[in-house]
C-alpha cells in the first residue's frame, strides 16, 4: 500500500486508463482506499480531477468508467465570414500587460500591482461580512449603493476649493471597473464616428474602448509633463471635438503629472470649446512623492467627467469604479450603463465600501506609498546600472510604471522576444500610441512580484539590447 496524496492516485490511474478500453470500469473507491491507504475524500478528489480532464465519467450507484476518446477533427467556420461581414472597426489586440507569466519569469510587463501590495486582510474580512448581509442576495440601485456613491462624492468634495460647489452623491454612477466606465462615457458623450481627443501616448484600454465604441481618436502630443496646450487648442478647432480623454496624474504610461498652470489651461480650453474633459484618475491611490488633486474638484459647470477606479488598489477581484458627471451628461451615462449591465453587483460594491471605510485603509495607503517608492528606486537604479542605452524620461511621482526610451534603431519585437526567452517579460510601448509610435519605448512595471529580481531583469534586458548593438 502507498501512503500518498491524490496526485499520485491521478498519475497511476492515468497510466492505467491509457491502456484500458473505453467503458472499462475503474476500481471502486473502497478498493482505491485500500490500495493507497488514502482517505475516501482523497480518492474522490482524484476521481474528480480525472473527470475534469475528460478521462473518466461517473455513473451514480454504478461506478466510474473510462470515457471513450473523442477524436479531434477540424471544423469549417467559413460560413461565419459571410454571416458576420467585415467588422465596422478593427479592434486593437488586448495588451500584453494582461498576460500571465510563469512564476519563474521576472514580470516587468504587468499593469497590476503585486498581491503583497494589496490590503488582502481587509478584503477577505469584507467578503466575509458582505456574504452574511443583504447584498449577497439583493439587487442594488442602478446608479450604485447610496453609501458608495456618497463615499466617491466625499472624496472629491474634500479637494473642492471654496467657491466651487462640491459634487453630490447623486452625481455618481458606479461601474464594474473603469474599462466599463470608459466604454460608456465614450458612447454617451462622443458617439460613433465622432472625434475624441486623446493624449499620445495614452492608456491602451482607452484606445480599445474608443475602438469598441466606434469613436474616432485624434492624437494630441503629450510628454512627461502632459499635453501640448497649443496642439490641444488646434485639435479642438480643427476637429470640432467635444471631448478630451486624459490622465492628469501619474499618466499611464508616461508617469506625467500636470502642473497647476497646465491644468488651468486645459480647463479653460474645454470650457472655451463647450467640451468635456474625461478625467481618468486611475492612480489616485498610488501617489509616492505627490498627491493627486483631481481637476473635477475645480469644476462645477459639468465640463469634467471624473472616473476613479478601486480595482487596482483594493483587489483585481473587486472591479468597482465611480464616475462623476453632472447634468444631462450624467443621465445619458446612466441610461447607457443600465442598457449595458442593468446594475453592478451589490456584493462587490459592499466589499469595496467596507475596505475603503476601515481605519486600516489609510494605514495601508501610507505603507503602500513607501513600498512603491522603494520598488521604483530599485528598478531605476538597476536600469541605470545595466541598461545605459535606456533613458527614463521622468521619475514618476506616483503610479506603477516607468516609461523607458530606447535607441531608435531598436528592434522592439525582437527585443521583447529575446527578453522573454531569457526569463524576463517586458511590454513594448507601441500599444500605448493611438497612432504610429514616435520612438522605441518600453513600459516597465515596478509594482510587480519579486522586486528582488528587478536587478537581474534589468541585466537580462541590457544584455538583450546589447545584442542589437546598443551600449
């Protein structure tokens, strides 16, 4: 007899199944318990695993049998081409930032913070409390839980200067993540075929959302200090656009943070052209050397539509975002949101609210600031040491990423492939440009797992770059 886990049972039975005829009956649970000295629970776990792999099928009261092998055959889906027709818009591919990698790969490509940077204890406790409450079985209001709406509104109200009317809870619409909020805002405020001004480079998810909505993106040059206001003014005048999507604080990917003077100039421009500024405050909780002050807090005329996500800072399992809009714009956004999803899970809203209203949430954010600073500086130092040909255009005061300029002769696809074969994943910067890239860039995430491996990742990157002749 063997005293072993379900994994050994699965391995042994797989070997037996490989030579057994279809329909052959497996040994009974009692026989396997006796053979392996395992518990009935362990044996049942092994049989469930084999069933999930499609190797066996259980017949209650009869036994477990080898499933007949289904021979794979090619399928002809050509008929669908005629049925679907040509797509109205070519959607960008999903970003490499969403790709998962094996644990032994140094992951500098991701767009999400590592698990150890999340308030895991708060999240788990919040799920436990929410599961015992009414939100586990109830349907929430279409615009969101009133308490969560009030929290999002109060966050903006605390930054609102005297003389400006702060937002109210009724100005907030809760979404299942910021991507859903962007899709809705672009459809409701811009509309298919109409122009949307965007920073270039900008968040790849916004480019995807615009394409999904059929919106025509108009790039506005933007660098490490934000967009060129003169170029923005020309774009408004030439296109007649009525919306500008931007990230004024710790922009993804550049890390840019707008100076107060630029923020005032942009606000003046959107007011002058009777337009909306769709402010993506994605990194509100990721300040390091500075704290974001949303432009929405300085506007009470309905020009700024503010979107703040909690997904990255609370948990990727808690996809919750709040969108603030005033006047008819808010009504159009809510109508579109209802048509898309009717309402957002009350359970997830309750969990998010629970986490951000705990006293320990502020303690967590203070600790997070120090951890992000340390990780950023480790990766910066490693790049300076091991990748001298790379140029970090700005040291970001917040956010999760470094925007790295490489020599113009760099073969980016080859570099990314060489890095991956060496055990380090990086993200090519081209996906963040709504038009042709203006140079060879990488976006490197310093909030990913295993920061102790950042120097080795930089060394491998530098070696791959050197093979292309860069020094």
